[in-house]
């Protein structure tokens, strides 16, 4: 016959132990996300930087990955850039018209598209289309133990797989940024002239009223940095994929989310430094 007091104490002990285990698990997860994961990612960045200078460079892998990124991003990038430039022109054109400075619509469109919109559109497409595919490829190699086999054979996976993919992302992002700028400006011209009764000559003549060459250079720098970030995050999540196909799917989702967060943070930091060191062009 059991004693009620002892049973209650045991049940209370089990409840207390379950609560403490739950809090311990939450604390371990928070430490892992806040400290361990960034530390591992930083270590991967350093190892990849060292692997970039190993010889020979994997030119064939680089070209294949660059062509793959171009094939999956060019058309979506153009389709996104057209309405992006149109929306900016419509919004800015309406505001400029209220202020009585409609002749500067082209200048404001150039600044908005070239300086901010084109790097972000480029990075989102590279991260969403190319980064997810790269993560899935490397993650599938990881769960099939191909990465472990390469390490056993003395082949550095970072040098063989990560470096060509990362540089391909950065290289293609430079050209995609220029493509987005051109397509966005053409779309803005169409919307401004056709829908807002703007003057074609004024739109084109005001291009260099506010914009300047450093605006394009910092946009290209942003695109390059965003491409490097997308490639590194995709490689990190792919190399740490666990749990079979489900783990690869989770890694792909995490890659897209983390890359987007880092891109917006990097965009803010680069823009802040640019405005601090490069003076704006006077009209």
C-alpha cells in the first residue's frame, strides 16, 4: 500500500525536474543561436578565406556555377526590376509634381534605383534562387557522406565546393546589379512618360543632376558583398545539414531567412558609411 505523501512528493519532484529540463533546453537553444552558430559561421568564413588562395583554382566549377546562377536569376530579376522601377517612378513622380519640381523626376529615380533598389533586388534574387539551390546541393552531398569521403581522400571541401560557388555568386551579382539598374530605369521612364505625362527630354536630362559615379560604385560594392554573404550562408547551412532530406529542406529555409536578414543589415551599414564619407552632389 503506497503512502499518499510519498507519491505526492515524487510527482512534485517529477514536475519540478521536467520544468528545469525545459528551461535548460531553452537556455541551451538560446546560447546556441546567439553564440555558437555565429562562431561556427565566422570560423567557416575564415577557413573559406584561406581556401581561396589554395592552388589550383576550380575554374570549371566556377564557370558551371556562374552559368547556373545566371540561368535561374536573369529572367526573374528582369521581371522584378520592371515593376520595381515603375512603382518608384509613380510614387516619386507624384511627390515631385506636388512640390513643383517635375523636371527632377529622372534624377530621383536614378538615385532610388541605382543606389538602393538594384543591389537589394539583385541580392534577394541571388539569395532566394541561387543560394537555396546551392544549399540543397551541398546539403545533399553532406547527408550522402560525400563531404566526409572528400575529407578522407585529402580534398578540402571548402576549396573544391564552397569557394567556386561563393565567387560565382559575387561575380554574377555584379552584372545582375547593372541589369537591374538599366531595366529599372527603362521601366521608370515608361511609367513616367506614358502614365504621368512626363517629358522624355527632362527625364533623361536630369539623370546626373543628383546622381554621381560613386553611387554606382557603392551599388556594385553592395552587390558583391551581398553575393559573398549569400554564398557563405548557403555553404554553411549545407555543410551542417542533418537528419536526412528533411534536414536539407530545413537548411534551405534557414538559408533564405538568415541571408535576407544579413543582407538588410549589411545594406544599412554600407549605406550609413557611404553617406558619412561621400558628400551628396548639389543640384
